[in-house]
């Protein structure tokens, strides 16, 4: 053991010992929580590189049962999670009463069951998020880079720097990895414009693909292995977003659910600065397309909308889904075609 390891080990023994003393003597009362919290700093790693990426939990929005053509979504999610060392909960959804479904459908003209079920799925996840300090919510067809855990600590630091929370880190209570001065971290989207005032935080990030497809011209098609962390302008698509417990309560308590599709509703709240949203650009999560017929559940029944020769995920370099599906150690990419250089 080198001296650093040995001092860490000692800290661990001290903390473990004190914890036992507290439990055994029944001293873990609120008055002692503050000093307990400061001791935790001695040893435990609160880094964003852990299996829940520094959030208290990761929750996937997935219907309980789907037609066979759509099973790849949840199955691939869990396989990719195991492959890249993420711990993702897939909480079963209740049987939604018809009245709830129809009430949501009635909020916006021309919307079908699929629209309502997507809303109910996200609301269910948000309800769970109210019970955690922070939750990362994923849609069930989401994909990410196999290196995401290694990249997350610097993204967390960038979020703290952007939101002005970095200086709070010296306070006696340890800060959560991403700080506390945000409501939504929009980590998986299909585009957002970079806000340059205040300036974004820019990071070199080897997991950024060599080419991407985005409407933000600073990034697309060649993002130069750079990731931007900025206040949200108006992201679209809710492939992945983190939410604090406090923000989840605010969102669940609103009375305008269903007036727009879920992602557009959240987009409007972010754009209008009704909540504090931060975007990571290019996105860390993107939806995956399985090989074969492209189907959707838009009208409650299966709808064929096209055909894909090969599975792919746009804007994700070493896809966790694709790599978890191939044997051997050689890394694969499955991004689709590089844009024609002009
Ligand atoms: C990861 O870190 C967060 C923040 O410290 C913590 O709340 C969460 O429990 C950790 N996850 C795991 C799997 O240890
Ligand atoms: C955050 O700010 C600190 C202090 O200015 C700086 O040392 C660090 O490099 C910054 N980190 C990122 C990711 O921008
Ligand atoms: C952390 O920093 C922010 C921004 O500087 C400030 O508004 C907030 O009150 C601080 N929070 C704590 C807990 O000190």
C-alpha cells in the first residue's frame, strides 16, 4: 500500500468505526447529521463516474409490455447498461386507467393513445424522481458511448463551473457532483443552439464522434472532439434528462400536462427560463434505431414506417448498444454515413 492508499484506508476504518458507534449507541440523530456529512468527505467517492453517473438513480421510461417488434428497445438498453457498467432501474408502470389516457388525449387536438402513454410514462418517472435528490431519466431506446462513465466527472465539473456552484464546494456539506444550481440537465437531445453569453464551458472529449448531425453549426458536421456545456436555448427530444427532486415536484405539480408533446412542453419551460436548464452539446445520449422494419405505436397499433438495413445511433461514437451486441474485444461504431464534405 502506498501512503495515499494507506491514508484512505485509515480514513475508511475511522469512518466505518464511527458509523458503527453511532448506530450502536443510537446517536444518529438529526443533530449529528451535519458532522456525519462532513466525515463522509474523508473517504467516500462522490464522483460522477459511478454506476448512476453521479445522480442518485437512473430510471428508464419503458412500457410494461410491447409487441415483439419493439422488444429490442428495453432488452438492448439493459444489455448496453451491463456492458458499460451502468445501473438502470426500469420501474413497472401501473395499468393506466382509460380516463387518465383520455384526459391527456383531450388536452391537444388530434393526439392518440401513444401521445398520452408517452406523457404518462414520463410523469411516472418524474413522480419517482420527486423521491430522490437527483434522477437521470432515459427513454427506453436510448444509447450512449461506452466511455460515458470516464467522461462524466469533467462534465459534472463543467456544470458546477457554468452554474457558479464551484465556489460552494468548500462549504462543510459536500456538494453533489453536479452541484445544486440547476433544474434540468438535458444530456440526450436531437439538437440545441449553443448560448454564448454567458460563455459555454468547452471540454476536449475523446468520446465526441469525428462527425455529427446537428442544426448547431458550431458543432456540425465536425465537432472536433469538443463538448460544450451551456445554458439551454431550446433543446428538443427527451432521450435523456436529469432532474433534481425539487424540480421534479415543480414539474409534476403543474396543471398544463399534455398541452404539447412531452419534449416540446419541457423545451418551452427551458426556453422561457421558467426552469434552469443546462445542455450538453453534442448530446451524450441519442435514440437508437434497430435493424429491420421501423415500427411505431403511434395509433396504439403497429405502424410500419420504413426499413433499416443496419442498426445505428446518430452522434454516438462507440455505441454501448452496438458494442454490447458483438462478440470479441474489437470496438465497433454504428453511426451511419459521414456527411459529404463540401
Ligand atoms: C453515485 O453518486 C451519487 C452522488 O453522490 C449517489 O447519490 C449515488 O448513490 C451513487 N450511485 C451508486 C450506484 O453508488
Ligand atoms: C472549473 O473551474 C476551475 C477553477 O476555475 C478550473 O480549474 C477547472 O479547469 C474548470 N473545469 C472545467 C471543466 O471547466
Ligand atoms: C451556491 O452558489 C450559488 C451561486 O453563486 C448561490 O446562489 C447559492 O446560494 C450557493 N448555495 C449554497 C448552498 O451556498
